[in-house]
C-alpha cells in the first residue's frame, strides 16, 4: 500500500509539531515562573486563604492572559511552517521579556514598588502578541501577482 504522505511532508509535519511544542513549553515555563514570583513577592506560603483570593488571583489572571493568548493562537489556528516560526520567536521573546522583568524587579533591584510590574508587563506582552499575530498574518499571505 502506498504511503499517504511523502517523506518531505512527514518531515515538515514533524518540524511543525516540534516548533509548536517548544513554543508551548516556553510559554508554560514563563507562566509558572510568573506565578512563583507572585507567591515569592508576598510570601504567600505564610498568608491565609484570603490572600490567595485577594492578592494572588487578580495579578495571576492578568499575568497569565498573554501566555494563554499565545497558547490559544498556537493550538486553535492552522499555520504553515513560516507562520509557526514567527509564532515561535514571538512567544520566545514574550516569555524571555516576562522572565527578565520579573527577575530584575524582584531579585536584582528589589523595591517595595515593584508590584507594579505585575500590572505593566502584560500590557507590553499583549502588544507583542498583537504584533506577532499581525506578522504571522502577513507572512502567511501569498505575494501579489504583478
């Protein structure tokens, strides 16, 4: 029986799965690190149950939103290889930026006002998500025929 896919198509499909997996791995690692920084900054392990609802949940949802946005684009939309590469670099840049800002704000330059990072960093990440999505759309379009 003849193979349905050629070797090139199988290799391309394997590469697409690998790129999607690396992107999701980076995003989930950055999301987990962001949640850990929230707990670390307020010493959440010493707080009661009310702290988890008042001080943990709102910034956690706001910090996770860009990562969930990237993840949903990666999982729910159909992409070609060029678009997946754009999304890989966009998600890697967003994850590295988020981790770098958290490290700098809470471990290197400690200051009581650093909790503002929880509210500002996702704004930049949403802008990066919008730019990456626009670039993904532009890369996926066919060039005009003149």
